[in-house]
C-alpha cells in the first residue's frame, strides 16, 4: 500500500490480557483507518482488523506487541492504537 | 493478494526432546541412554543409517541427522572386537550427532551405551520395525521443518476443492463462508488461516488450535460453526486448490470475461490458481465460489470449457473460409 509506515512496540497492561472484549475494541479502533495494520507477537503476525486474528495471539498481560501500520494514515492509526493499548482498554491494570 | 511480504515461519532446529515427546505414542519410545543430551538440536529433516560409518568409512558421514540403528548395525557391532568397536565409535563420535534411534527393541552393546552416556548423545528405542521407524520419523521431521505462514482470509472445502478466500476487511469473506457452510460445504478456518507447505508443492490450510471453527459475523458476534452446524461441516486441514480474491466492484477494472487465461499467485513458493471476483450488493458470492470450485474440478479432469468453446468457434470460422 502507498504511504508511510509507522511502527512501535506496545505492551499489554490490563490484567486479563487481550481477550475478546479488548480485541473487539482494538478492531473498532483500527477499522476506520485506511492503512494496513498488522500486529506481531513473537513470530505470529495477524491483521489488527480481525478479532479472531487478535485472539489467536493469546497476548497475556506484559506481552510486547509489535504494531506496524502502512498507508496514508499510518501515524494517526498507530497513535490511536497506542492510546487504546496504553489505557488498558479501559480495564483494570496491574500496579 | 500480497503474498510476497508474508512473514514465513520455519524452524531451524528442534530438540530431540520434541521428537521423543511427539513420537512417543506412535513409536513407543523409551530412552535407554544419554539422557542429558535430550536438548540436542536436530537440524535436518532426514535420517541416516550409519552402517558405513561403523565400518570405519567416515567420508560423507551424514552426522547431522538422526542415526537409525537396525538389525544390520547392531549385529555388525556385536561381531567386532571391543578394542575395534571402541576406536570406530570414538572416530564416529568426534562428529556432532543429534541422537540414535534403535528399532525392533534391539539391545546395543554395553560399550556403545557407555559412550553415548559419556558423550550425552540420547539413545531412543522403539519396538517397531526399522522401515516403520524411518518412515514415521521422516514424515514427522518434514512436517516440523515445513514453512508456514498466517494469512487473513477464510479457508473452505467446497466440493472437495480447497478454496482460500482473501480480500480487504469487510468485503464479505466470513459471510460468504457462512453461506457456503449453510449450503453443505466445510469450513477449515475463518479470519486466521495457517498455511503450511508440505511435500514441496502442496499448500495446506489449517485450523488455528486457539480459535478452531469459531467465526465472527458482524452484528452477531462470535459463533462456533461446529456447534451450530455440526461436525460434518468442519475440517481441520485441507489442501488449497485455488485462491479467490474478493474485491469491491470497481467499474473501471477489467475483470476476466472469458476464463481463457489462468492467473496464478505464489504462496510459500507454490503456484496456485487465483480468481479475482468483484463484489457488489445483490451478487451471490457463495454461488460464484461454488461454480469456481466445480469449474476447477473440470479443469483438473482435463476439460477446459472456455478453451473448448473458443476452439469450436475457431473451427467454425476456418470451415467458413474453405
């Protein structure tokens, strides 16, 4: 896809990890952006616009996700996802 | 479909412990020596029978493979003098060897086991025949070392043809899959499809062990196809015969109107036929996928409808000329 690439490592901070509800929020956040958004955990890479994909990551608290956005709105997409993940998806976070 | 930039996972090595763990049930392995070396890496998906190495010929010794000892090797070792076998084994063990596997519940010479224990080379023993042990280990290792990747798409068995449906998020892959399942076809995986290359030129789609046959349908949420439609509508793996790429209808794009030219996409180094299907409201994609699968089967049987029609037309025109 044309455009720029933005990449960053994000850490899952909420206690329950990336379960179904946070995954749904992440998809909702990613979907409006035109960019291709991929999330990688170790050697496992999935599309951030797919709930089932995110669930297969089984990303527990403390997991380091490599987020790669490519496209015309890559920077904005990455910032939106960063804000969501850093907020712990509005769930309880570990002190 | 962008298949060039897929991250490919391929194991560089597996520990002997994994071979033991995964093959224990099939081959009834017991470890009879060299326990401490159980973490040794196996780097190559092949085995070797070290008969020539035991007889002293070590040029081209395939030391980096799992070494299989059958009747021949064990009985050959038995008739050597202690001093000679010690020297031969010492020479052999100067190479890095991942593990020994004995078949037929064979009992090796004490000196062999002593040396394996000292060097930390695991010795596994099975009750099965040598050819059985060899073929199963080779199949297992080939599977372990096969390259795999994950694609965002849906895989189904449609009339016996493995179809991989890909396309942008929201284009209707899951809905198409659901309708195909409803029509009696089988789901392999939705959203997250693991593709694995087997036997050089076959690509298999596999179900993810985490999500199995669950799928997400917008507006409903997560459903389990196996529970809703039954076990007859799912399967865990299927060889992919064709790729179907769904695309929002684009008035300016030139879609294939004749089917005379076969397009291919390369996945993990294997060429697979691909069809680009435009989607727009009112177009029943499931039926189009069904027809594509049946047409694929016809072509596999050597019948190419588009070419045949064209040939008939050309014959007709040349008759008129005459």
